[in-house]
């Protein structure tokens, strides 16, 4: 099933191919950036996520080890997607950017312990 993701102003659009016809897992994360964003995310393989409009509008934000890539729309500021440090072959995305998704109806949201990232352990 294909889903369309859109930032708030509509400059950035992406197409997501959901292999299971549903979100594999809904997650919130407690790392320093996700804590601030407070978004509910899900994940697909990189090949199942493609920007269809407004690539030039996206801004890349990186911090700490600069492995993860966090993207947001430079016009409306909405986080659209990211490639996590723990698995760059995957794309995490903002499920609230999908029009027919009501994130307030979600009941089963996992918490990802990004605060204690496995790659930060020595
Ligand atoms: Zn926008």
C-alpha cells in the first residue's frame, strides 16, 4: 500500500510503500532530538521511501556523531523523516504527516530508548 506523506506547508511530499499494509511499529524516542520533537514515528526500508516533491526544501540536521540524518522542511519546519544512526538503511518518518492518519487514536506506541543509544556504550 502506498501512502503519501506531506509536510505542513505542502512543499515537501514523499511516497511510502508500506509492505505490510500497515505501520510495522509505532515509536516515540527519548533521545535529545526526539524528546524535543515529540513525534510518533514508524519505519520502512530506504527503498520504500521516496521524496516525490520539494527535495530542495528539505534541510538536513546532524549532531553528535553526525551519523543520523534528520530532515525537516525549511519552510514550515516540520520533521518529515530521518535515517537513524543505528540503521542507516532504514527511514524513520513522521506518521502525523500522512493525511488520513489520526495519531490521537494510536494506543500501542513503543518507546525507543535513544537516550541510552547502544552505539554510545563503550
Ligand atoms: Zn513545509
